[in-house]
C-alpha cells in the first residue's frame, strides 16, 4: 500500500526522507507490511516503534532498518535524530502517539475490516468472557456466522487459535477481523480490556454495540485508581456513534456514568425496576437458572444451563446486545437452554465419594465473592458439607486486592488454602504473606506455595457433601513462574487425583 494512503487520518508532526543528498517526496513509497516487532521486519516494511511495559521499540529502530524497513514511525524526534536517517533511503515519520498511529495505519492497511462486520465490544471487570460466549452462541444458533476475540481463544471463522491477550494489539486485531470476513463471518464479538482501550488497540474500530458488564477493583497496578480504570473503560462508549447501541448494567453503581458518557442509543439491563431489560422471579438450582425477563412490555420465561446468580447479569447483557442488532427476543429465548458455560467458568467435577470440585477463573475480589455466594446458594445446608477454597493472586499485578480476596475467602469458606497463581517475577511467599494480612481471625487457613500440592491437599481433606472451589485460573493451561511458562491446568490436577482414587 502506498504510504500516503496508509497515513490517511494519522497526525504526522514531521516527515524526513533524504537519500543521496536529495529530499524525496514520500507519496509513492510502497509499504509491503506493518510491523511493531523489529525481528519481524522485512524489505519495504513500515516499522512502528511503540513503548511496551518491558521494552521500547525506539531502542530497536536500527535493527528494523537493518532488516529492511523503508519507513520508521516514532514519537521521539531526537531518538534517533534526522542525521541518522541521512542517505539511508528510510523515511522518518514523527507522530504524537505511536500506539494510536499503529491502530490507524493497521485499519487503513486492512481496508477497515470492522466496518464490514456487525461488531460488538464488551468491557467490564468480570463477565466479559461469558457474555461474549453467550452472544456468539445465540447468533450462531440463529444461523449467523460469528467470530470472537476473547480471553480464552480467538475464533476466526474457520480456525481457532489460543488467546495471547484478552484483546490483541491493533495490528493483529485488524488482521483477525479480516480473516473472519474471508471465512464468511458477518458478525464479531470482542472482549475489550481496559488496557486495550488505554493503549489504543481498538482505536479506529467501528463498534455497532458496546456492552458494560460491571466495574470492580482490578488492574489498579496499571491504572493507579478506580477512577482512572473507569475512564479507560468509558472510552468504548464515548466512541460509539449515534446509530450504535450502548448496553449497560444499571444494577452496577458505575452504570449511570457510562450512560451519560455516550451519544449512542441505550438498552439498560438488570433487576432494578427502571432497567429496560429486567430480570425477575429468579430461581437458582444445580440444573441451571430460571427467570422472567421483561422488555418493551413483553414478558418471557428464560431457562439457562449456566449456574449462579451472577450469570443472570451475563445472560441479560448478551440478550441486550443481541436485541440491539435485531435478533427477536423470542429467538433468543428459544436457543438459550442449549448454551453451555464457557470453558473454566464454574466448571464442576463430582467425585465418587460425594464431594464436588468447582474450577473457576475468579481472580478479583468481586468475582471470588460472587462464585462463593453462588456455592452457598446452590449447595444448600444441611446437605452441604464444608466449603474449601484454594486461591492465590498473580504476581506483578494489583497488590491491593490480595488482602481483600483473603477476607472474602475466609468469610465465605470453612477452610482456605492460599497458594500461588502466576507469581511471575515476584517471590511467591511474599505474595502469600500479603494475602494473609486479610485473613479473618479464627479462620481455618493453610498456606501451600505449590499450587498442585494445594489442590491435592484440598481434595484429600474433602469429604461427602464438601465443595472444593479452585479459583483464579479457570481455563488457563499454564503457570508463569519467573520468565518460565509451564503447562499447568487445574482441571487436569483434579482429574488425575480422581484417577488415582479408582
């Protein structure tokens, strides 16, 4: 693609391109591809130097040029200076924000694939994965081929790849949307993280629907405050056009702020009387959820295989998004009973000896509390035995939530085993020490640094009627300790334990 076309809509504060002592006009510079990793650069590529958490692309400009880049986009005009580019035949493009520019050139390069799809974006602290899974399932059960970008995987129409991030970088994102179109998808649903919004990964995408699930404490290590966290989430709704829809959880205390931030049409959902999509008469059991939904004076009974009161909100969010894009509510009701839970979300394994293990992704205070409350709702006393909870907290992540999760776990469990999650570069024992500061007095608590041993300990002490919650990793099939990523899956540990009991 010609550079002039590639830069459409991009603010370039300075261009420098000089070869053989002559200033050259760049309009006819043909760019073969875009890269932000210098190792991926090939002849005639544009290299965009973005600043990451651990590395800065500006430090790899020389490598990109040596690998054949014909143009470099950067923020720092003096790093490297114009003199560095003399006689190289490489164009220097200075922009205010390379992440924002990357998103725009990526959309230009792939010819704006988001405009060729009905695109639904979901943001919130918890519930994004389940809501996305429900929306995709509803659409596909209604004969609509739908792609999905999310925490578990990227479903691209005819292929599926494991997810590296909840929301990939803008370059890959536009590539994946293009693959969906080429595979015959007409719709796409995407989890949109606060990091992605703050880092311009979804800048330039045309969302038909934005969904807000909830806002509770998480990622304060990155955003600094809950207010900044909200401001990042709000970006999705600020960018929605007047013909788009904002689907907002009005039960959440932050919901009203999202409504006032958008000029889009709105659908509110929840259990409160003023919700336009309202759930009432909620019945919970180990067989699923049953409730009545009211929308536009229409009342329908909804049945779902999903478990737990918190999933009522996720179901409403998915229904609201599907209503917004024209799916009749009667057709949503018809297919809802067929949809199973997303992988690693309140997944149950029952043992021959009568205890039940539940594997769930809950890794925030709010999510852990909701899952434990669901266990109290579903496994009723006096038939229920003890609740045994195994959890840890990720390293190099929001430290302030560690004691909060301990307080919740010890308040709602009979026995708690505190262990490792993904320690990353932190000392696992130090993480557990910080978690322990939130433990309630008189609680029955063990600490076991090895997650496998912690799970085995919980299962070993479980008796008939007990419920073992293994929280924090859900679908994940890895554990990160230092710079090493090793295979690890909570579900597999439980299954191996049961095999040895036979």
